[in-house]
C-alpha cells in the first residue's frame, strides 16, 4: 500500500513562527488537491507536524534554521520507519529536499541498509561552510554520505549510503559547486554524477535500468526526485530554475525502471513551489507522472 505523507517545509525564505504558509510548504496540499492520492491508488497519511522556522544560520553547524531542521529530522525519520515496518511504501511529499536525510534514515532503521537514486539538478554536497546561504537543502547528499555538518550526520547515524549504493542522476551544477568549494562525489569515493547529457546519450530507460540494477542487489533502495532535475521550461514552478535539464517524458522513462522494482523502499519528492504554479499545470504534470509510475 502506498501512503502519501506531506512534509510542508521551505528553507529558501524560511518563515518565522506565525507566518502564513508559503513556497514549497504549499506543495503537499496542492498536489493532494490535484489528485495525487487517487492517482497512485494510495492512502492519505496527512501532513506531519513540522515546519522550518527562523532565519538565523547556526554558528556551530552553519545550517539555517537548525533547531527546526533537527526536530523535523526526528519526526520524519520516525514516521518513515513506522510506515515501512508496517509494510507501506511511503511517498513523502515535500517541501524541500531537507527532508531526505530523515526519510533515508527511517528507511535504514526499518531495513538495515538502503541505496539511493537521487534525481536532482544539483549535487547537494555543500556543507555548513561551503553553502553560500546555509540552506539545508544545499546539503542532503553531504549528510547522507557522512560529509555534512557533524551534528546532522550524527543525528541520522550517517553515513547512510555506501559508495556502491548511490547514483546521482541529473545534476548539472558541477562548475558552480567547484566555484563555491563544494566537495565532489569522486573525492568522497562515490561515482560522479550522470548529467542530463550523459543520460540522454545512454538513453533514459537504459540509464534508469542500470541504476536499478546497481542498487537492487544490495537490498532495498529509496528514490528521491527534486523537480529542478527538469528543465526550467518544462517545469517552472521551482525556486532554482536551471536550463539544460530533462523533459518530463525523459524523466518518466528514467524513473520507470526504478519505481517498478520490488526493491523500491520509498519515494520522496521536493522543491515544487505551488506559489509559482498559478494555473496548476505543474501540479497536474507531477500527479500524472506519479500516477503513471506508481498506480498498480
């Protein structure tokens, strides 16, 4: 049974307590309204009681809104663990990518180990020093590989993925990451990313199947989608618009082998900003994507 659970968080503006919902906080509600739960044939697990608040960058970790990141991590981790232990397939709807270390830790707690297919326009290997903003969504891969802020890595019991069980699919920000001093995947012993050009050259379906075949022999794996893996013209409702990304049809081909496998432990999606989707077309596109991939 697929259970859709919302994690309404936003780390780009980061509200203060009492501010109305905005940005990616609106995503779970907008996708429900667009029919996500029915499209995937799932049950609605509601929204978790979490929010990132406060515009202060923590002095020790370098993470913006760190106390609420810590709280959110504990809540999401525990809930994902409970869902998987109960035999559910979580579809965790953010919000921003700050939720990923928590979700992956919950899966690891339930399964004893996980792989990760990370579909994102960014490497997300910044830490509390190299991130230019301190936004925690700059850091999920640094945390799950054990390179990120020590307090966050320790909180989730990182590293959460060993080198052979991580595939980075779609990043196209290597030059910018180098400019800001981010570590690169190969410097940590992980495979380099497959850029959109790499994926297109190989063929989307074949690239998705290769990622599945690399991850599945080690056990269950998680799939995370940041919608900025898509080209800015294909999906404008996100906070980090980038050219050179995937088309929606390409993303569907890439994800299909990964989501059809019995080794799939759970899925998360982040960085859809409903405030930038006035006609709801991007929500409709996402619902159609997940309905096509997950409806049984």
